C-alpha cells in the first residue's frame, strides 16, 4: 500500500460527498473484477471496530443462478411494489417520481448486476439497545461504498431484501448467528461526474453546541457573546401538506396562540402583498420590559418553503427569524430558527449592565426562546393536523399499512 505523506482534504471530501446511491447509472454490461471487490473490502476492513474484533464477513454473489434467485427474493420482498408505484407516479410532479424510476430499474435488474455484495457480522443483536454489533459494521460498509467510488464503481445501500433474510441465508449457506446488514448491487458507473446533493441542511443549522437546539452563526468564543451569533432551532414533523402549514406559518397571529412573549402582529399600512421587503409590526411582552412593538423586515418569502425576517434594523437586526418547510413522505417538516444580534436589543441592554454575565444571560434567553418556539411549532402541528383524516401519502398499501417510499426503496 502506498504510504501518503500528506492527505489532500479536498480530494477526500469530494469522494465522501459524491458517493451517491447509484441506480440509473450502474453499467450492467461491464464486468467487475474480483480483485477490485477484494481491494475495496480490504479498505473497508480498516474501518474502526469495537474491541479490534474482526467479526465482519463478506458475501460476493457471482453465480448467475444464485443471482436469479436473489432477484426473485428481491421482488417478493417488495420490489414488485416499487415497480408498480414507479409506473403509477411516472411523469407526475410527485417528489419521489425520479427516485422511484431509479429504484424500478434496479428492481428489474438485480440478476443483471455484475456482483451482489452482502456484508455480514458474526452475532445477533439482542435488542437491548447496548452497542457492540452494528457499531462495528456500519462504518465498514460505508467505507466499502467510498472505496468503490474511488475506483469508478457505484452501488446503493439496500435493505428491502431483508424481509427475506431467512431465505437468503438458506440460499447462501449463511450460518445461524450471523447478521446480514444490507445488499450492495455493485457495478461500474456510467461516468464518474457525481455531485454533492443540495438536499441537505447546512451544518450550522443542525449542529448544536452544549445544549440541544442551541446554534452558533459565527465564530465561537470561550464564553458566549452576542457577537458569536447565538441562536435556537426547533422543529416538528407535521402530517399535513406544505400548503396547509404555510398558511398557518404566514398568519402573523397564529404564533401568538402559543408563545408567552409574542402577542401578535399586523402588516404595515403600505404593504399591499406580503413578500420580500414587506414590513410587519410585531407586539411582544415580558415581565422585565412590559409590552413593546418592533418593525420586522421580511428577508425571505418562498411560498411553501421559507419565511424569514429581521427585527428592528435591517442592516443590524436585533434578531433574525426564519421558518423553513420541507415536504417529506406523509407531510411536512417545519423548522423554526432564530439568530440573536448582531444589533442592539433588550438582551444587549441587560448585558451592558452586567457584562461579566453575558454568557449566562444568553443561555437564559436561548432557553426562553426554545420553550416558546417549540410550543409554537407544536401548536402549528396540532392546528394543521386537526380534522385531517388519514393523510394521502401518494403510495399504495402494503401489508395493511402505508409504506414510506424513502424507506421502502432501500
């Protein structure tokens, strides 16, 4: 193995960020050499392992008759459902239409994939919640995927077949006491120009410091300061379409039903239609400052996606608030975020009188905001789900239950 004197972070980051779930671009015609697979497994086996216990075992399926039977089991496990659903929502605006076409292609070609790889581990999880089994194999399986990517191959992490794990174990002579982790259909890819996905949240919005929900927008000081951009992020998954959630989020007085501080708001008289640059006047109240009003400048207005505003001064806001909506299977994920500062506010007024307690004052403010913000998104969730009946997921029933497509096609 070549000894590298210095790692290139950009190349490593690129490999990690562009190792995608590949279905449509798998080349079923090009042969995959055994040695390439073995090299990738050698790389994967270097992954961190609990107790340095080398208990992973890998299955490579090449025999055509065996692949044919694996394909039958894959269809029985749910791939027939995938094909049916993909055909039904093809050429529609369903958010999973494209993904389901890729899943259909894979489902119809499991027997044509050059190699099927199944990582297993010696042992069966006892369901106790204690670590010790999956924590010694998941990272290895991911390393295998990245190693494939580095060599021009691709795969997708599939678990749907595990509904037929017993039949697979019998077919492949996997002994009792071994756990199958997933199925990797491996092939060279048609082209290698994969890109990072845009469907992820920025790290600063989903990473919390010292307490859950506490965010930092800027550089972190040893002791928290307003200049750090401290904030709060809360969320709720709502069984309602974004259209319904958006109507509640953009009703300026709905949050007043659930917040102990926010009392309501009205659009300024010169606003003919809500949107970016529009201004509304919010009314707030707490025990320390009594009641006050403040202008809020809309900085983002993407229908059914994002509503954001800056408080008081547009250039030096007292706080920056935001709702984001994401359509997910079965409903909407609603996130509510705030960043304090950088401009003057009631908080900075208190801090100016007790500068040595700035970090403490910020923490208290974050806790207070978190309580009200979570109450608000939970309240919006309750309103959106009231009298909703059973939400239409857009997918057929399987075994008497609605199937989440994102889970089903794995």
